[in-house]
C-alpha cells in the first residue's frame, strides 16, 4: 500500500505539498489565523479530519466510492459536483481512478452573502445537503468554479487585488447558496419592513462611498446604517429600483472611471489592473458595465489620456 502523510501549519508548505502530490493548486485560509493541514493517503482511500471549510468537489473522470459522514453514504461519478461534508465533521471515501477538482470556501462567506441579520435567531447559515438541489443548480455551480479559477486565481494581475479576490469569493459563495439547500432566512419580519424607508438609504449610501475600496457585505452596510439586512434590501428595491450590491457596483464603476481618466498607460496602467483594483475581476463584464454607463469602452478612456 502506498502511504502519503503530511502535517503542517504552514499554508505555503501545504500548497506545495498538494501541488506535488496531486495537481497544481493555490489555497488560502482568508484570515490572519494559522490553519493546520493533516493529510493521509493509504493507496487512495482514507479518513479526512474536519477541514473547517466547505469542500466542494467536481468529478471529471473515474469515481469516488464509499463516501460517508454522519450517517450519509454516497458515491460520485463524472459530472458530479458535491460538498464533501459539513466543515466541522470528518469524512471518508475511496478514490477509484478519479480526476477531480477541490475548491474550499470559508463558511463565514455564506453568512455574508445570505445577508442574515446579526441578531437573527437562525444563527450561522449551514448547508443542509451535500448534493445540489437540481442539475441546473449543479451546472451553474460548476461554471462558477471554473470562472473563478480561470479569471481570478490564474490571472496574477487580478488575484493580487484584495477587492477582486473578495468579490470573487462572495460570487462563489452565492453560487453555493443557489445550488445547495441551506438554513438561510428568506421571509421578511415586521422589523425588516419597518426599516425599508428612504431615510435608511442615506447612511447606507454614504458608507458605501466612503468604504468603496474595502471588501463590503450587505450585512456590514446594514449594520452601518443601523437597519436590518432585509430592510436595507427592501429600501433599495422600493426607492432606487436596485439592490445594495448593484448600487455599490455603480459607485466602484465611477471610481474606476476616474482612475482610468488619470492613468498613464506608458507607465504600465492597464484596464485589467484598474478594474481589478475596484473589484471587477472579469475584464469582459467590466467592459460591458463601463460601456453601458459611459457609452464607450474603458480602453478608449485609458488611450484618450
């Protein structure tokens, strides 16, 4: 039996080990806290200790057999996209000639994207199933994973921008919530409806404009405006016909426009770097939003200097 073991708190060493043992990959824990990785492989079967992360697996070839955790037993084949186990639980499986991708996500991102009010009784958002609710949801999640990998992680100019990386992580978390059953609250409360007034918009808008260069969440914006998340969402929908995050995108688009006007391409400024600095990690989508807002391409603005 082939035995492979690894135990380290060094994230760079973990990344190097996984890349050499399996396939080239990039990992991060998303916090300043240290994380420990313990990996054991006896042939291609074994137990995995709790990862503390949502571990998404997309199977390309072969099968993963005898997968189990907390009373769940399953097997996965080509085309399947699954969540291996809740972050706090161990799991086991047997790899049978499988080729697959692993994507890990901080569970806290689900709370941010689901925009659950901090005082809500439901607590942290949890996935209640390890398979997507439909094939359509699974396909969307697969496309999202590929999109983030190819347009963020594999583009150094974009991956190096904290705001772009944070935006991409929230985008992926949103796809996870859209794909899997979960515990996020969906019905508004009386307090939510009471907060959906025009006065709620002023502090929220001011906060967005002042902190546009920082990673923001709907929950954080609502807290700054002293309203519930649902109330903030209803206020933007009723009075501005948009969402808080869509409005934030307009603010960042305007700031990106100002940077492009003042940028010097002869000194290395590019549309991609400016867009990524303001959280737009997909150049094509940034160009589409920019053209819709200003009537011409961002490259024309940069060249026009």
